[in-house]
């Protein structure tokens, strides 16, 4: 993402670095977020502890599932506002 932002050349690389955060731990990456957007069908997303994710997110908490790989009923039972994109 950083490379794409830098390629656009709308801000300096220093500014882009300031505004974009990355994290390899998905549970840390979503702390305080309102939404998760899944844009790939990688199997790892189906094995996440979605309750633990919900617990650290701001509410309302949204899941936008671009590949329709998650269990809508399970996520809604946790409390997520679930949207399957493209279905």
C-alpha cells in the first residue's frame, strides 16, 4: 500500500508513512477500528477468533466480506454488522 501511495505522488513519502500503519498481527491491527474489509479468500480469515476481534473494536463494528467466506450468522450473533459484498 505504501508503494502505491508513493507512486501517486500526491504526498511526500514521509507524509504517507505518517498516515499509514501496518501490523502483522491482525488482532493488534484492528484495535480501535470500526470495520474490517476482507478482500481475499485466504483460509486464515476463517480461523480467526472473531469474538476477540469484536471485543477490541469500536462499536458498531462492521465486517465487509468481499469474498463471502465468513459465516454471516456467527458474526451477527457476536454483534458485528455484516455485509457480504457482491452477493
